[in-house]
């Protein structure tokens, strides 16, 4: 036991894919309830895998870890944002 009772993981909105739903080409906003089981890139797959490892670790440790929080951070909007991201299309 290492004395850690809470853990925060910085994940990514990439786990949702590019935001195009129902075979549409126009990206739409992601919802927490959207599927995350079909990653579109190795980066998205690694972020989703890290989320699952955190969940499994929490379950395996019982009461030793009280809280695991995953923050799915999305693209920064503004002049420093990446031009290939959905918000700029």
C-alpha cells in the first residue's frame, strides 16, 4: 500500500472520435454517453486503455482507493488551437 486514496487521470476527448455521428461528415459535440469502444487512432486507444486500467485498479484495491477521477480534456479553442481539429472545420 502506497498511501494513495484518490487518483486523477488526464485523458482526452479523442476517445470519442472525430465527432461525426450517424455517417455525417459534419462534427457534432460529444456527449458523456457517446461510445468510446471504437478508437480512431492509437492515441485515442491509449487514452481509453488508461481509463480502463484506472477503473480496474480501483476495483482491485477495494476501499484502499476511494476516488478515481478521469478528466477528458478537449481541444483548446483559440489562436493556439490545432487547425485539423473539429472546432476549426
